[in-house]
C-alpha cells in the first residue's frame, strides 16, 4: 500500500501506524489503546503561545511525499507541570522534533506529543 493511500485511510479513521507498519482500525474499539505508536521525526514550522505546528517528515522507514501537518499542543509537550510550559522556550521554527502521534486530530493536522523522555527536540540551531 502506498504511503499516501495509508495516510488517506488514517485521516478517515480507518487505521494507525505502529512498529513501522499500517494497522487497520477495529470497529467499536479504541485503536490507540490497542497498539504502541512509533516516534516520528517532524520539522517545526510555526510556534504560537499554546501550540507549535510541525511538518511530518517520515513514518517508520519511509519519507512522506505529501505535506502532513502535526500540532504539538501545550498540554502535550511534557508529562508534568503542564501549566508552566512556555512554547517559545521549548520549540523554534526549524527544529527537528521526535514526537508520537496522539490522534488523527482534525481535518487540518494530526495531534503530536513529546511527553516522554525519549521524545523532543533532536536538532536545533542556536539563537546566537
């Protein structure tokens, strides 16, 4: 199955990615609770007060050909002290971030999370 077709199925709520392969959704069951999602690399494009926007670069071993947008919300940046998160101190445009796909989100973007120790910014440039 082509990656673009798979993302189309994901946007329709018909499946999920885990361990580098596509898993179909099961009717009446929460897909997210049944599998372990994989970490994906993203490129931060825009940082706002309560969220950061990022482009998904690849899923598993395959790079994406189309533009897929993800959103990292303030409450999904870290697991503790959520109310103290400063998005502008956490991310900058151009940062490469390793994140998990939390959900299919809405029609515009996937919801991403960096709330685990192995996730977060992996490459960034200094402000100086």
